[in-house]
């Protein structure tokens, strides 16, 4: 059933749309951490490539991919248009970083934050889908993307980071865990089938978050041990893997399996020939 009084799963956004939220959020977070903590220049290219891969995946969802250029037509009202424009600014900022242009890192990081914010708003504006329209989805998407990107940045840095960077990643992991709980608590009236998918993905999301937090704690105590040189790279890989896996599985489920329209109802059916009261 594609419409009716009972909830039905939306079919307009599939796995290709989910990839945009998965790789776009992680790429944005990687660029933000790069601006805050430095790191190799090629890490910026990875962040830009992840965002480009997500946008390309969405373009391929259209039967005629070149029509995706129409996304730039209406930035005044479309969050998708704003996302695409933010991506162009971001790519320009990353190019500036590669060629050593002053203030380019700040420009790229600001565009990355706008990009992931637009992704959250794209979901919130889908008023017919209860799992998406809850306002807490916006900070949840932002915190999840930044945590994913922070984990990736630590992998590119090999764990060689100031303790403040590790602490920031830990704070983002705690924030996304708390935001997920707050968002889930507001979905009591969502369709049962949607809640089943959300809870199933949520258990993996929370597990990944907690395991990534454990890796952060390991990194914070590792310098005080004799095996610090071995534990730090290991903690970086574990934090990146678990932060990314939990976040990506949650986003994939949110877009493709938990996106149920609420259905509609007609309280008073019109009856032909009946006198109006």
C-alpha cells in the first residue's frame, strides 16, 4: 500500500539517499575536527570525498542524474538546495586548505557545520514521517556526524592527538547517546513497525557509542602506562570503527526502514444527497 489510513513506509528515499546522510555526516565531522586539531592535508580530501560520494549517490537515485543540478534552483525554501550550496563552499574551502590559503580551514569547517545542519533540517521538514519530524532529530544528526568524523580524524592521525581532542570526541559520543534517548522518548505514538526498526538499530547505535567511549577512556589513560605507544593507535582505530559503525547503521535504518508515513483519516465522510446540519 502506498497511501491510506494505515501507516506505510515511504519509498522515495532508498539506500542511495541513506548513503548521503552516512558519508556526508562523517565527512563533515572529519573536516570540523581537521580545522580544530590540524592533521595531514590528505585527511581533508577524505572528508570532501565522503561528502561528494554522498551527493553523487543521491544524484544516481534520479533516473536522469543531470537533473540533479536543478537542486540549486530554490535555496530560499529548500534545505536540499542549501545543503548542495554548502557543499560547494566546503569543496572550495578544502581546495584552499590544500594550497595553503589563509582562513580556508575555518571556511571549510563552517560550511561543514552548515551542511550537516541542513541534513537534519531535511529530515525534520518531512512532516508526514513521525520518526523524522521530531525536532530533536536535528541535534541528533549533527552530534552523530561530528562524532563519526572525530573518530575518523583520530584514525588518520594514528591516535597522535592532544587529550582535548579525545575529550571532545568523548563529549560528542555522550551527547549523541543522550540525544538519541530524548528523541526516542518523543516517538511513543509512531507506528509500531517503525519503532521496532528504531529500537533494533538503537541497540547497535548505543553499543557502538559505548564501545567508542571505552576506547576514548583507554586513550586518556594510555599515556600513563608503559604500553602507551601501542594503546593510543589501537584506541584510535577502535573509537573510529565503533563511532562510525553505530552511527551509519542508525542512519541507514532511519532512512530506509523506519520512515513510515503516519497515514491519514477522514473524520466525516461526505454523503451524497444528505442535508447539511
